[in-house]
């Protein structure tokens, strides 16, 4: 498949950073700093609507500007109407969206201002753009959009893994909060000048320095090389979309543009899973996409999921693709599962679905309660007013496609296959006929005398060739492979999700008061003591989860040091719990503390102490923002 990448000149990178290995597919660029949105919980529950079309049609929209009733301000005091009508460039809103019913998020305001600046620079008489890390990407962006035609803008946040983490792929309950940092995507369907020109996809992700130094900021390829010119069962025969394996190999050929798989993969998944024909005839449009993410890479807060969800939302809005009939959660569920296919099958990273679900369906300031079988939204849980969570980045780069995460996941599925055989021979002790998820096994069953000792925490390692000789059909996981020469700690990998699921259920029950609306600690003791008891129990569950990660080999020196500092300051300083997040092996530590100010002061002290011992001032995640389905999409036209 023919593809073309271009690299622009960049300024020298200030400071130093830990770079990923050459085989690690970086997600598109992330900003060096971000503007947090207000952490106040909002009650706006909206969703995207669009028309169904297997062969996408160009949607018709009113040119009326609906700004009259939307005057909400961003945190810096800017209102939607001020933002969209100020200056020499007029920005028209062509389609009202849930986003316009939310206060204007500061990062969205900044992104739209950047679009306006690009539009201004497209004029031959325009002054030069302000200096940036990637002047080449800026020039390409200014030229590739037709600024008098509509653009679709979507936004998807990263997520904080409060509880559940890697147990998602074993069917666990997980609790996830969308963070303030998010990815924005602007997408436009561009008519070709002539039929002789092939329809193309162009993706721009401006570099911001650091780990972006060796990454191409512009990716372009003919749509036919990815999607073919028709429909079929697969294969690079010129008529059918590439198979997932073919696409994965194609994107992996050039490490500088491998990031484009997270975005272009949305088109391939929609073509293969929903039969969408983006390149059905000679009149098909080209697609141009600008990507800007403030979700930092390698910190365990789902930067890749934010990119996938924002891109998928933009493609769906631009081409009129529907996902599900149920207003919000169901549509977000299908979208998220398609995004997981992008990461599993096109990128080749074996993530579960919780990251994409949190980015798509999360509510600002709330924990999304998700049962990963495969993606059942159980509702949202609000933290009590006396509690708050923060994320402290260790500076140790995390990557969900890394070998340690993959080995643990593989070991868990190997363990489940062995247990399935045991149940087939001795009968299931839980009353169900077939084990589909490890988390269906209750801890008391797992600990019972009759349960095989090999699944207990001690021992239980198994070489890949030994397992495959016993189970030639494999371990049942499409996202990982059992390597013949690798040795897997099957016991630890199997044990973790069983107990983690129970810990998360307890965490959720304590927050929800068992469904009674009252705290489970509602006794005659003082309110302060009751709050302390609740936070202490929640914190203990987090510490237990972190320790289990360590037994799996998924901890790191940096995250372990942060957890120790939280324990050192402890409840007397307003801190009650901490755990490594996501796939582990670095990244971010989630911290639970008091919301009365003492917790925030203690978290800042943890950051200072960590810098003193490591020389790295950690990035601090605080605040929350709406998920992609709550934001919806907006259609704008920027007219220089």
C-alpha cells in the first residue's frame, strides 16, 4: 500500500524525557501543558444524533447560527458567542450540539482559536502564525482545510483508573473517571478537484517536542490503499478493505507514522464491522483530519483511547453513521467497542475496553461503573463531598502494549482455560454451566480446599510450550499469543482479577451505601469519624490493589515511591489510599484524600518530596470533564 509521510523541521527539545522503544507505537502528539476544565459536576446528559447510511452521504445542515441562547462562559470568562464571533475571522456554528449546552471548556476554546489562527494564516496576506513546535504541520493544516466549508469538531477525555485496572479483560467491575485533559479532532470531507485525483486521507498531529522528536507530524495515503474500492471479505486485492493483520503490518513498517493507525484505524473498523463504504465510487470525498491532544502519553491515563474515541466520533458525525438506538450509553458502548478493535486489531495493543468506555461514556466528576462483560454500564457513582482523587505521574513511561502487561494478560487467559478444563471434569462449583470470565469465581470458591492449588498465589508458573501441548487450541484470547519459550506466572495472573473484582465491588458498595442512599458507616459516631472510617476502608482497598499489581511484576520504582510517600503522610495529613493505575509498569498513581484542602496540600507535598528524591517534578492530574458522548460534536465554518 502506498503511503507518504512528511517531516517538518522542529525546534530543539527543552529538557530531557524518557523515550519509548522503537517498536512502541506512539499515540499522536500531546501538549506539553493543559488547561483543566472546571471540576464541578454537571448534569447535562446529551448524545449525538445522525442519519444512517451504509454509503455515507454529505449531510445537509442549516446555516443559521444558533448562538443566541448559548452564552455560557469558559473558566477564563470567554463565552461561546464571544469566542465564535470575535476578531477578523467569523466562526459559524452550523449544528447545535450538547457541547453548546455545556459551559465552554477552556481546551475547546483554545482549539477553536487555533483553528481560527490556521484559517487566518491561509490567506496570502496573513501575518505569520505564532511560533510553535511544528511549523510544517501548521502550514499543512492551513492549506488542507477548505475554511469556507464545514468542519466537524469532537472531543474525548483521558481517564483515571480509580479501581479495577487490568482486571477489565477478565470481566471485572471497574470504576473510571474522565480527566480534565482531552483530545480534540477536527475533520472535513473535501471534494476532489478532479476524478483523476485519488481520494486520500490526510492526518496532521503537530509535534510538541519531547518524545515527538522522531515522529512525522503528517500522514497521508490514498483511501483505496486502506479501504479498497468496494466491499469484500478482505485482502489487498484492490477492491476490499485490508484485513486487520494487513493493516497492522502496513502501519508498523514506519515507526515515524505508526501513530496514524489510531486514527485511520477508525475508518477500517467501520468499513469492516459496519459495512461503511467510504471509497465506494469515483465521487468519494477525501478526508482531512487535525488532531490535538492534551492527554499526556505514557502516563497510564488512556491517551490512545482519547485519540481513538475522538476520531471515531468525528468520522461518525461527518459521515452520518449511527451506532445504537438507545440514547446515550448504548451508542457510546458500541462506539467504544469499535475503538477497542482499532487498538487491539489495527494498532496491535492488547487493551481491555474500559479505557474507551470511560472516554466515551464518562460523566464529569463521577466514576463510571462498568462491568467488563464485555461493556455493561452499571451507572455512575459520585465521590462523597469530603473525598477527592488526584493522579500523580511517576515519570516512568507506561505502554499497554509492553511485554509485562501482555504476559500477565496471557497468563490470566491460560489460567482460565485450565480452570475451564477442571470444571469440565469435576463440575462447576458456582452453579453455572460454563466459565466465561475469571471474575465469575468468588474469592471463597477460589480459596476453597477443593480448588486446585496451582491457582493459589504461590507457584503456578508454566512455559508456553507446556500449555500449548496440553491445549493445542490456545488460550482463547484474540489479543495475545502464547509464546512457546516464554514462562508465565499463571497463578498470580489468575489470582489478581478474582480478588480485584471483589475489591471493586466493595469500593462501589461503600460509595453507594449499598443502594440505600445512606453511608454504610451511618452510625452514632460523629460525622468526621464516619468520614474517616469510610475513607480509610476505601484507601485500604486501593493499597491492596496496588500490592497485587506488585506481585504481578507490574509495579515500578517510581510508582512504588509515590505510594510510600502517600502512606508516610497518611490520614493525619488528609491522604488515605493510593494505587498504580491502568496497565501498570509505570505511569500514574491514583491518590484518595480529603477534599477540604488538606488533601490537596498533602498531594502537593508528595510531588515535592518525589522531585527531591528523583529529580523529576511529577505531572499532577486534577479535575474532570465530560465524556465524548456528553460533549457530542459541533459543526463549524471558519471564514477568513
